[in-house]
């Protein structure tokens, strides 16, 4: 495996860590950018194939993909690049929120019936459900959801 990694590093002129970073960015960009990258990959692959005809095609495909991602990302301006990063952050936060909502019955029981603090509830979720959230995030969600319920019940 080490031989393959060093060969790809030689072809892409990027460390394994940077290659992985580029591939993660590829997963985050929009579809039009992905298509642009894939269009660029084909000529890069053929260029590498003409230079390194003795190397396996799958290795050249991976190397050409990483090089193409790197080239296209260099063209993207800083604002768009930061927007891509921000989008993925909000997606992760939404996923965490959805997971917390899935455990909301447990969270309500722990808070209302067991009278646990938000920090203790976070520890419980981490230990028994492998869900890591900040106590402040849990508090904000609690305030958002439970305060609405109390206000609605008070208005009735």
C-alpha cells in the first residue's frame, strides 16, 4: 500500500493528506463544479497515460482526479471557496440537530423527570447514544422547542 501512495504522491505532487483534503472538497462542491472537474480529468488522465504507460489505469484515474480537483479549486475565488465550506458546516449542524430531535423523548425525560442539567444530558447522550453535542446547542434547541410549547399551552 505504501508503494501506491508514494506513486500517487509522485504523480500528483501532493501529500496523501492533501489528496484526501481535495477529495473531501470534491464531495462538497455543487454538481456543476463536479462536472467541470470530471471534464478536466479526462485530458489529464490521457496526458499521464502517455507519460506513464507502465502504471495501472486505476492509479492514473485517481491521480488525474486529484490533479483536476486541485486545478479547478485554484480557479475558484476565495469567496466561493469559503461559501462551499460554510454550506457543509450548516449541513453538519442540521444533521446534528436532526439526531438530537430523534432523541428528543429521551432528552425531555432526562430534563423534566430526572431533573438532569444540560451538561449531564450531553454526557448521557455521548455515553449511551454516541452523540456528541455541546450543552449550549442542546440548551438552544430546548429553549426553541420547549419554550414554544409552554407559551402555546399558556395561551390556551
